[in-house]
C-alpha cells in the first residue's frame, strides 16, 4: 500500500496525499505494531490521509 501511495504522490504536481482507507483492525495490533509498519501508519495519520473504517461496517 505504501508503494502505491508514494507512486500516486509522485504522479501529481501538488504531491498531495491520497485518502487511504483501511479497516481499523489493519492499523491496530498484529503486524501493524511492528516498528516499520507503525512508522508508516503514523506518517499517514500525521498527513491526515488515513481513514479507518469502523468495526461492523461492511467493507467488502
């Protein structure tokens, strides 16, 4: 996902962040707590580019 986000930022002159939508379980616990992944998630949060869908939402 990070590679796609970076490619999209490079493609547009404004270099704005795309909206990154993931289920909230993907940003808490498990692999998300590994230091490299945590840094990426925090970078997205700081850029206001991350939206986590709430538990119970139909994200299919």
